C-alpha cells in the first residue's frame, strides 16, 4: 500500500474512531452538538441504539487499522479495499436514509481511498 493510501486509510479509521466515541460514550453530551437534526429529547431514548452503531463504526476502524499493519502489500490492499467498501456502502445508505452530509463525511473519503488503492 502506498503512502497516500496509508494516509487516507488512517484518516478514515480516525473518523470512525471518533464516530465510535460519539455514539458509544458521548451520545447524551457531545453528540447533541454534532447531530443537530436529532431532537434533544431523543438522545437518552436512543442511547443503546447509538452505542450499537458506534460499535459497528469501531469494527470498520479496526479493519482499516489492521490493513495498515499487514506487511504483504497485496493482502494489505485487499483488506483495506474490503473495509473501505464497507465504509462506502454504510455512507451511501446513510446518505439516502439520514442526511446528504454523510456522503461527504463517509463516502467521499472511502471513494478517495479506493481510488488511491486501485491506482497503485
């Protein structure tokens, strides 16, 4: 995996670790400032659901971080491509069901990562 791909993959992993933190540990505090379209009275009611979503974001981050530690270039790229594909699908689903903003936060970085790996 080339250095540009590694930087993009690392950045996307960081984004998903941040989302994990928001959804699992800061849902009723900091997340209120980030997810402004959700009514304030819904945060406490959806705390468990948000934590579940955060866990899935953690799995995405873990897979991307794992790909950075694989020494075999082809294997590393393939693992990164798989998890970037998962991020892309999750981002597209969120774009169509929740907010168009998700496209720019999740899907665009995933697309850039995929393109950087395919052009290697």
